């Protein structure tokens, strides 16, 4: 219990009795405490460092992307060049395999295959392959050994485009019915003239031939030409067959393919090989002459026929 004193002007302090049921409670002063949070930004040095690191990363990423794109374009260009070369070589191989054979005036049989050269800066370059196929559709070999001369409209000529050295073309002469003998001394001249004639019809096979230009004292000299070469190997060769009598030991010991020979005839082979330097990119001013980025491609094919003198 508590006691009240009315004579005391001041309020008396309340005193609570103590006991098991009473607990003295003291007032605890309470006040709101606000924690001050400091808001702090980047310094100029930190900002500059972050910008420098970001710039390095961006430059590195850009270099990787550029290198990847360049590698992809280079690979794609090589694939495009390879596709052109494969299609061209397959076409020539198919036509060489169908080359016709003729035999006239008691002469030995002659297969319709020949390589023709043209002069370039006093050098004879074998850049033209002539095939007697019967025309663009081929099929002349299905007739066996013919007893007549080939005709110009039955030939296919694989050579450099006279108007653009970057192009490898297949030339046909469909309206020229003139006869031609592969063994005649004027054969090469006739073919060279036919290539540039108005009757020549060209079909483009490849447009990425490397073009070479001869330079003298730092200045171009003479005409330019494409890097295209053909070669022909005869087995047995013309010289080894000359003066050999069939049926003799010398005849039997000639290098007949597969050793196929009898007392009167033998299996002869004409092997054609070719080399073309192909640009891995479309024509530009950087690869117009004497390009260092061109790649060499090689191919070969053959024609077997029965040789009976």
C-alpha cells in the first residue's frame, strides 16, 4: 500500500509494497537512435581504371571476332576454289576418257588427244588441251576406231580465255566441219587460230586462274598469261615405237601398260596431267597479277586404246 500526505505540495513518490506479488519496476529511459549510413561513390582514379579495363576487353573481343570472320571467309574461299577446280578437272577427265581413235591411209591408230603450246615472252607454254570427243556431249569413242579424220566441230579445247586470262574455258566449234589431222604439222597453228575465231563458243569452267606478268626493270613487259599447264605422256612413246617390228622381242619388251601386248598389237596409254594455280578469292586489284595467295592444284587422267601398226 502507499501513504498520501496532503500537506506536502510536492507529489509524493509512489512506493509499492514489496512482496511475492509485487515487484519493483524502474522506468528505463528510451530514446530513438538513428544509425547514420555513409553514401560513397567511385573516385576518378577508380572510374578511369574501370574504363581502361573495359576498353581492353572490348578491343580483345573485337580482335577475336575479326579474326574469326577472316578465318571463316578464307576457309569459304578455299572451299569455293576447290569446288571450281574439282568440277573442272572432273569435266576434263570425263572427256579424255571418251576421246576417239582414228586410223587412215595405213597409218597407226591415233587417239584424239593433244597438247598445244603458245609463245609467251619467247617461252612455249603448254596451256591448251585438245580432245576429240564428238562435241560437248561426247560419245565418239563408242564408235570404235574410225577410218576418217576428226572434224573441228567434234573437238573440245580446254584453254585460257583469250579475253580474260583469269578464266579457264571449254571451247567448241559447232559450225566448223573442216577435217583435221592430229599428226599434221599445221595442227598447232590451226588450233591457235580456231581459239580466237568468231566460230568459237566458250563455256566458263573456272574464273580464278592466277595471272602472271613478266616484269623487266620493275615495269611490266610483254603480255600476261594464266598459270595453266598441260602435259601428255605416251606409253610406249612415239620414239620407242618407231622402227620396231611387231612380234619381235623388242616389240614385246616395250613398256606396254599392264604388260598387255600380242604379236600384232598392244595396249597403249595416253596420260594427261594438268596444273592450275587458283586464287582463293574473287578477282581484285590485289591478286590481279603475280598473286602470292594462289594455290596450286594438280590432276591427271588417261585414255587406253589398242595400238595396231
